[in-house]
């Protein structure tokens, strides 16, 4: 069976890399009085505390309900603890916020996880926990982060490369290969702990069923669980087995009696301290591990093999290599088909690792807010204060699914607008998973009864850009192209729920009923002058051009979905018309605010700005040039006459609106003017405004970087923007990488760097405009160069700039790897790719979360060849808006 065939069988996804890289320091594990999640559970207490909502591990796998977890721990005989989880700094410990301080790389995975591979680089000397904490604490926000490589721990190559591979023989038969390479010039010891444990579901007072692990011989751990099909873990060699229970060591953490004699940290205590009393001599428990103690010679490579299976066997490793080679071959065949048309081997490498990062960042996410607020029957009730700390308005929320995470260490919780971008790349390799993810957040146990989508667990009520409808239609079209038929059931069901979300936005975020939308930071981490979540002191209102633009985009997305559905069901023509008028009203509001018809388009600067409206009706521009002013580009749709002729009711009603409300249509839409091939444009921008925005955007002294579009004009590097409001001074400076400010909790990271989601939407919007305007619409590119390009050529060039971040340059270096020569030239580092959260606005180096292959995984889509004109003629699937580098 090929990987493509397996994709249709959900059972092949029963097991996967669904284990978090960090469960400590999370909101859902926080039962404190003050809501300080980072301090309630910590890295150092994690080895002794049984979690409530999930599990963590290194290169871990589990079933889709996370009942049973497999992961591997390591000890170099010098560390203070077994390496069972990745170390990093909390938000308060890092000079630039939370930050993982380990080097690990996701190298490969198929969509069903029939084959997976990752690499962890484990130092042979004592891990510099205290050095990392102390030095980062001493650094200011103007200084760079102190990274693991800065400690010198890799200088003499005194580390192990740990390659972990998985191959499934069947849905319930999983082979594990661990390859350890001693990279140093000296022999070095290592202890390996392949561990199994059950997530603790028995102590909370709902189901007292307690499964068990036990050992029959030195190569075999038996799994006894009523609903887990896998019953055996085999090791190829005879080994010592260790058992304890996945129970909190209350005596160690809280100085109170233990409920279990052999606690969660029992194996760690045995390995580190030789405490034989910490593990169960009877050979049973809810946590178990093989114990492997090895000495590797200089440069030696050693392979260890394990098998989790539903079959009892006397020779479990007889077909081990055969299965592994077959699954690797199938993975290569699967991606060879995906990557047809990509000629560069380096592009293939980057794209495949991007897909791997996205697939490895799937995670079992469990959070029931009502139970979290009230506490569990068998546990001490949480403090009353928690009922008002956070998320108390989301008692309906009950999540227990496999979800695509932004980054399983820095963001091991979903972010809804991030996820929308994830699905675009996922749709290339597993469109069913992409559709499932989008539908999930529209279900009643996610979406609030009022129609709001949950943002993220730190504050489900926060406001993110409404890009869900955009993603739904994009994924629908990609899925249609791949499968040759439209999934109308998916599109229609999503549309119905999105209606509720649109209504929430209109009722909640348009405070004055003027179609100007405000409130919340809209996902841009307070890019502007002051915190968008706060109330201004004298009742002033921040009128956000990006909030209004996002809603115009949302309206057009809904209109386009309705038009598509109307081709099959005429009822949807009325809905398409509703959103057509909604868009015109929202678009009109950008130029006609209040009685004075104040416009968010500044005629003097020819740019869109946020504005402050006072209670007396006066308005003041915040003349700060950020990507907020570019977001109006995203509200663009192109529809041809052929579709309109198929929808006579829509055509009739549209004609009436255009004849009776000409002030709306003529202002923004150019609907009455046909472009090439009888196409009509709906946009917030007429041709002139588009060109004026692009003049700013494509200026290297402002937004245009060698590596994409910056979030803030570079002009403010030497001349910071300043504002005095009600006696308070506000200032914004261009910072190309990490934030240098503690404002907004340090989240001012949009003030200069390059972010993939916004760049992706810019590229897609340019392609849509090109689809309407034709090649004759030319823009100076770059601004001031005297050279002119059409919009499609500019979009293609911007794609190439983003791709340059990851690809080798003429000196065989990757900008993403930044200033570290070792990462640029060492054969054991240079071709392993990290997909960062965002990128330095001037040199392209990676910044922020280092494994955020979520929205940065869009590089996989950017590197994918565009469909040919013939394919486009046969299917309207991707044009306009088909992004390609």
C-alpha cells in the first residue's frame, strides 16, 4: 500500500508524534491563585509532577487520545537529571521572552506518520542550565539572546547525534530505530531510556480504571490497557527494565505523603542517584523503561531497535530492516510526486523539512475549561480566584483532538489564526487533515455560542484576524484540484458556521455601527503606538484600518464561498448578495467616517493609517507606516462574467445595487469596469491607490527587504515615530529583529521583522490584482530604480526573496542560520533547517520561536510550482491567488 492510498484510512493516523515538547508552564496545567502559569509548573518540577491535561517527551509518540506514550530519555552521566524533556527559558527568564535552548530538527514524516525521522543533538558534558539562566537574566532587551551554542558546549564536538526514526508495519505495529553517533574525538558514555507510560486518567475522580505495564523477560514490556491495541514493547537486546508509576512525588514537591510508593521520578532517581528503592522490584507500574548503559568510542555509531506491536512474537525483529526500507522508499515516492517541477535539490530539501516540521508539530490537545475552573472530584478544589483570572467566559470549551500547533515547545497550544495558515501547506500533502482542522474550530465545543472563535489558551477572548473563511476556500479549491471533485459538504458546513462568526464580528467589534472595526491586537502583537487592548484615557476610540480591512476581506471571502455554493444551490445567491453589499458598506466606511466623511486613507501621505476619534467628533491620524496600512490590499476578489451569467438572481440584485447605490460601487470596486477577459474587480483599492501603496511597500528604504516585506518602515530606524497623547509620550522605532522594548509584555516583535503570513497574503493579493489588470499594469520595482514590472512578476520576486531566507546563497550559506559560522559551514549542522517564527528585516536570520513550522511552513507552498495555464484553464482552482516562488 502506498502512502497516497494510506491517506484514505484514518486508522493509519491513530498513532503519531502527538506528544508535546513542553507541558510545564502552561495555562491548562496552572491551578495557582494568581494565574502565574510559568511558575506553577516548571522545567525542574516537571520530572516529579504528574500532569492533568497532557504529556511531554523527547521525540515522543502516542495514540490519538494520548492514553499511552512512548518517548526516549537520555543521560550523559554528567547532567543533574535525565534528559526527558527539552529545556528552555520562561517568558520572565529570557531577555526576549520564552525560548527553547536545545538543538533538534524534524527531518522527515509522511502524512500518516508511516515513516518519521528527527535529530537531537545532545551534549556529552553537563548541560549548562545555570549558565543559560544566569547570563540571559543579566542581558538587556537591547542585547541578543544567549544561546546554547554561545556556552561553548559544542566547541570540541563533544556531543551525540541522536537520530530517532519510526516506521509503521501496520496501524498498531510501530518500529523504532535509534542511531547514536559519538561526534567527539573521545569515547563517551550514554544511558538510554526508551520509556512507556500511561497518561494519568485514573486519579481525577471520573474513571478509576488503572492500566498496567509489566515485564515478562529482559526484552519485553507487556501493555495491559482495555482500549489500546498495542500490547507489547520489544527491545532487540536483553536489557534491564525499570518500573514506577505516573504519579506526583508529593513528598518531594509539597512535603506531603505520597499516594504511590514509586512515583513519576522513580526511574530518574534510580539512574541519577542509584536509588533502587525508587523503582518497583515487582516489575509493574504505569510507567516503565528499558535501561541501556553504553560507552561509545570516538566517532562510533550504534543502532538500537525497538518495536511496539499488537502481536506477540518470538522473533519481533525478523522483518525490521525490510519494513524500514519499504516505508522510507514509499516516503521518497510520495514526496517525489509532490515535488514534481522543483528542479533544485536544495529547494526539495527545504520543502521536505518544512513538511516534516508541520507534521511533527501535530499534538494531542486536551482542555475542558469548565472542569479546569471547578476542579476534579477526587482533587482539592482550585482557589476561587481562578474563576475570574482567565477564560471563565468559555465554559463550553472542551477540546480533545489532534491539532496542528505553532511550535510544540514555545507554543504548545493552538492559535486560531496561525492554524488557518497551517492548513494551506497541509492541503498539498493531506487535504483531508487540512479540512478537518478548519472544521474543528467551527464545532460547538470550540466556537463560542456567540460566534467567536477561540484565540489561544492564554486568552480565548482575544481578537485575531478573521482569516478562517479565506483558508476554508483556499483549502477547498486545492482539495478540488487534487481530487478532481469539489467537497461541497465541507464548504457548505463551514460556511454556515462562519456566518455566526461574521455576525459576532459585526455585533462586537463595530462599536459605533459605522463599519469601522477595532479592539484587540488583531494578531500583530501591538505593532502600533500603544496597546490596542487598553482604553484610551479620555474615551478616545482607535479606528483601525487593518481591523476594517480584515473585515472587508472576510466579507469578500464569504461572498466568494456563497457564489461557489450557488452554482449548485441557488439559495446561496441571496447570501452572496448579502456579502457583496456588506463589502461595499465596509469599503465605503474607510473613506466616509462620521459626519465629516473622514477617511483612513491619508490623501497627503497616500497611505492607510489608524486614527484616533475623540468624543467631540474630531479625528487624528497616527501617521506611522506599518504593514497595517498594507492590509487593505488583502480585500480583493476577481469574478468573471461566466460565473455571473450562471447566477441570474445575483446578477439582477447586483445590478439594482449598482444603479441605486452608485456612490458605493464607484468609490471602491471598479465593478462596472471590466478587466482582461471580462473580469470584474472588487477591491478596497483603485488602481491609483494600489500604485501609491506599492511605491511605499517596494521601497528598500521603507518596507522592501532582500528577504521579503518588513513589518515597519525602515525609515524609523534613524527617525523614530513619536506621538504625544494626553500628556503621555509614545515612540516607535524600527527594530529589524527582537523587540528592544518591554512594552506589551515584550510583544513588540512586529516593528521591523519579516513575517511569513503577511508576506504570503501580500503575494497572493498581487496575483489577484494581476489576474484583473493584465500584464500592462506596471509598477516601478524596486521603487526609485527606474525599472518596471507587472504585478505577477513582483509577486514572483517577493516569493523568491522569502525563499532566499532558507536556500543556500552563492557562498553556500543560508541567511536563516544567521551569524553562527558553525551553522553555516559544519556538515553536521548546515543542512538541517529551523523554521523560525519571524526573520531579521535586514539580513534574514531566524528570530523568535525556532520550530514554528506552522505559519512559516508556508515556505513549502511558496516553493511549490504553480499550476500551468492549461491546468488553470481546466480548473479555476488556484487562479487568482496561486502563490509560488
